[in-house]
């Protein structure tokens, strides 16, 4: 399975730098049929970017892909989206959404 996942990762790593940018991850999610709202996509990306580097590397992606409900876990309900929209924070602050810490 990890070969298929690595192949998928490489397909969407369009610039070949070994990492997924927010745009590359967004395209992967969209192509797999998950049409996230921009806020959800930001949260999803930040949750996968475990080391806070600003990109998703292959080990981070593999950890995410191991989960059975990988995409559903990332989706926010309306109440969580409303809380997030009220959040105003700078790069240094952390917001708690869905019981997870995410960079705003």
C-alpha cells in the first residue's frame, strides 16, 4: 500500500520538491472528491503538517493515509466553521478547533 500512496504523493508533488504545498494538497483532495471549504482545507493542511514546516512531506502524508476515515476526520461542521471564522490571530498564535491545535 505504501508504494501506491507514495506514487499518489509524487503525482501531486508537481514541482518535485518532495513536499506538498497547500495548493498541491488542495488539488489532491479535490481530485479525490473531497470539496473542502477554504477554511477546512487550511485546517486539514495544518493538521497534516505535523512539524509546522509549511508543507506536507511523505512521512506526514503516510501517517494521514493510514487512517480509515482520513478525509472525514478533517471536515468541519457548521459550528466549528463559525468559531474559526471568528478567530483572528497572527502567525504565532494557536487556535483550538475540533480538539486539535491548528495554526491560524
